[in-house]
C-alpha cells in the first residue's frame, strides 16, 4: 500500500458521494418549496419551526405537533434546552458524550455528572446513586450508536433509565440522531413518548446533510411555552427554506430511500473498521459497532507523556487523530486518562481499504512509541 495515503479519523462527516447524490434532489427540492410556499418561508415567522415539518415529525413520533420544536440542527435545540434550565444545574451525562454538548452545557454554568457506560447502556447502579444524592435538572444520553463509544443501549437499559428519571422527576433527554443509521441489517426499535417524556432530540445532519443543518426536539406540553420564549429571544425563526425542503423530502418518500442508501454504503466501511480494530487492537475495542458514525479506541501503551508524539507521528504518517478528552464528563476524566490515550474514530467517509490501512498505521505507531 502506498505511503502517500492519508485518512482523517477525526471529523464525523458524511461521505462525499452521498452528498453528491443529494445534489439534484436538494436543488429540485429547494426550488419546489420556495415556489410552493413563497414568502411564507422567506419572511420571519414559525419560531418553533416550519409547521408542515413539525406536523410530520409529530406524526412520526405519535405526539401532538405543538410539542415539536424544529431548529437549526440538533446541537442548537440541545443548547436552547440547556439555556432553558436554571443556571448551574446538575445534568447527568454518559461518562463520554458528544463533545460539543459537553462544552455547550458548561457555557450555561451547568455541572455535568458522568455515569459509567457498559455494553448495555448506562450503569444503572451509578445512575440511581447520583439521582438519589443530587438535585438533577436533566439527563442527556445517546442511546443509539452512541457518540463516541458506538454503544447501542439495550431496550431494557433504556427503559430502566427512563423509569429512574421518572421516579426522580428528572427530565430524560434521548438524542436519537443515529437511530436510523444502523448498518448490520437490523433496525433499531422506536422510543415511545408519553406526556411526561422522554424528551427526544434528533438531527438530519447525518441522514441528509450537515450543510442543511436541521434538528428537532420533542418536549412535554407544559415545557413548550418556556422553551419557546427562550427560542424567540435567541434566534427568532430558524432556516425555513431548509425545513420546507426536508418536509417535502420526507413526504415524497425520498428521505427513507436515501437513508436506506446510506446504510448500504456505510455497512462495508463499518465492517472494515470493526475487523481492523479487532485484529490490530484486540481488547482495546471491546464492542463491535453496529451503526452510527463512531468507534472508540483506548491505546493503553500511550500514556499522557506520549500523547502529543503519538498524534504528531500519526499526522506525519498521514493519519488524523486527536485525543477525545473533551468528550468526557469532568468527574470521569482522571480515571479514563489513567487507562491510556482515548480517541474517537470515524469511518463513513472512507473506503474499507483506506480504513484498514489507517488502523494498521496507528498500530505501527503505537508499537513504535510503546
Ligand atoms: C449525538 C449528536 N447529537 C447532535 C449532533 C449535531 O447535530 P447537528 O449538526 O444537527 O447540530 C451530532 C453531530 O455529530 C451528534 O453526534
């Protein structure tokens, strides 16, 4: 294999060929909806999102569309939710979570309390202990193909978490943005939403495109007014042409077809990553992933003092990686650091042979520095 190869395992971007395939559909779709809705999508308005898209999402999740807030991406609606909580709230998160969410929560002065993850989901004993001891304003978790660990919660674990949250009146927020992106031929079950919750948040970034930037949140009825007030004072309306395009994309059936295409495209890439990690780093990668965008890797031989040289050597060798410390809850960082360098690897944008080459390269560098 040529030394000129390179791969960037850092940023979880969709495959270029998937975005290229979207070009004619997006061009047609945007034109169609601007002609159809005219000034309704060009003017101010629809603070909680474009009504036809809220209706569609409401019917998809079997909830009153009044409870659906559609915004400019998953991160935006999560951030608005964090903004809506009293400052310096306690929030339970998984020990490792979506790094931007971890960083954003801190902007509002919130205290994040990480609980351990197991291959089944959250460690329930730890979760219960925190819920019993502290006044907690919310739990945020990623139950499908978790970012960054790739863990897919069992339904039982998810329901137990919901039950504990409910018993302690803790709003349970599930970020389901990877739910549809399962590549092992199976389908993830859906999460039932009742009046109390759970709160669901999702995004079309990975299932359509990051550039179109659209995500949503489903909150209990009683929370809609408070959250809407925060939204109105933060960004007035979201991007309406995008939301109209997405509504049309879903309604036409092309969204479902596109997601199926993505799952087919990403399957061999995921399998290549699983196989390469399994053979090059046995034990360092305990759970094979079944979908999503990420897999974790802990390099036991790379202690803190070797971290910078490992990352630099990888870069010189054509492999982009970074430490994933920003993804860790503050109370879990020290413990995790003792176990070696923790990195997050992404794969959907790369062909299987490139992924295999990149993992082999990481293995060679890790051995050289050990
Ligand atoms: C768990 C999770 N939630 C939300 C997002 C962000 O979505 P958006 O681009 O719609 O803000 C991501 C993107 O990587 C993610 O991994």
